[in-house]
């Protein structure tokens, strides 16, 4: 029987990609993390990680254990909350990216509410950089959002393409009209950095804080806009090298919680998010029903 605390450490190392980053996530030390992984490998009877000076990678045994470890942790957290109740839960302040609000976030919220109806939820819909900053100032308890940088922000859930979106039947102008989210926005930054590397002229013709706003401009043929793959709906087509547009970096979706918050209700919410990510094989959120 594997100890749950060791499995938590194992999952943290696997998800952050390093012992130091896992130690920061778990508010521990690198030496403690290393010792716990060594104990787990002794219990397993084989190595779980391939170690190098820069990173760690899962072995085949580690890949097998990871899915079991996540399941064991989820079941343990769920059982503890069910038995103890949610007396320490009260209110959870949840931050989520605007592009997750159509189907993915409602599904998560409904799943949580079905099981823990007496936990009060507050939502903050914003861009990732703002949400993760609010975690540091303790304005939020949990944040999930997409980023286009390589900086680790907690637990990586999935990765998907960021693509240029434009109306299916519209002709692309020589001077590219852009529909963008306001600053700060990782998709906006990624788009402008990419355009700076090519010879195309462009101008911003639409700024909207909502996904529906930039997508409406693109669907109407008024502008192109950078969108995660799951946010495409009917009436939009992806643009790329054929149209003379530079490639965009992928979107990495991260889940982060306040490290000092150990409430069972927060652990249960994390469990619901991870369960949904696992059940969809980390393929990203379900497409909008409009594009089904």
C-alpha cells in the first residue's frame, strides 16, 4: 500500500517537472521531496523518474503509477470531505479564464454543486495573468486559465493550439485587422509578438473583454483574432502559413491554488477539475455545442 503523502509528492514532481518546483508547490524543501520520492521508489521496487541535471521524466512504471496516484488522492479527498462535511469549506473564490466559460467551466461547476451544494462559490472571470496575481494577494482561492509562456503556474492540465481565426468565406485584407482582448492578455501578447516577426501590416480594429466580442468580429469578417482551438465555432476558419500568417505558440492551461489553503472543500474542487481533465484524456475542454 502506497502512502498518500508520498503519492501527493510524486504527482507534484510529475506535474511540475522538477523536485525544486514541486517543493515550492508543496511548501516543502528539495531534500524532503527527494527523500519522499526515494521512499516511494523503494516501495515500488523500481525507478519512477529518469533524472537529469535540468529536469525529470517519468519512466514507464512512473507513467503507470501516475494515473493510479491521482485516483487514490481524489478518492481520499472525496471520502474525507464526505465524512467530515464541509464545515471548513464555507465559501470558495474561483477564478477562470474567459475562454473556459462556455462549456468547460459550467460542467465543472455543475459537477461540484451536485456533490457539495452547501459550499458557496464566487466567480472571477478574467485573464490568466490577473487571476494568478490575485492568488498571491489572497483575493482568490483557486485559478485556472490559459497561458502562452513557459513559466510554470501550478498544475498543468492540458495544452492545445492557439490559432488565427477568421470568417469562413471572407477575403483577408492586405492590412490585417485584429480583434484582441485588452491588456494584459497572453493571447494578445502572443499575437503581437508573432506579427512582429513577419512583414504583414496590421491594425487593431476591435478590443473586447469577452470571448463572444472578438469572435463576433472574426465571424463577421471584420477582423482576425487569436483563439484556442476549442473556442472555434461554425463560421470560423483557422489561418496560417498559406495566408502568410506567422505561427502562434500553444496555450497551456494551468490550475493553481493558494499553497497555505488546506480546506477539504478546496481539495474537493481541485479533485473535480482533475477528474474532468483525466476523463477527457487531457484533450482540453469540450468544443462549444455550436460547433458540434
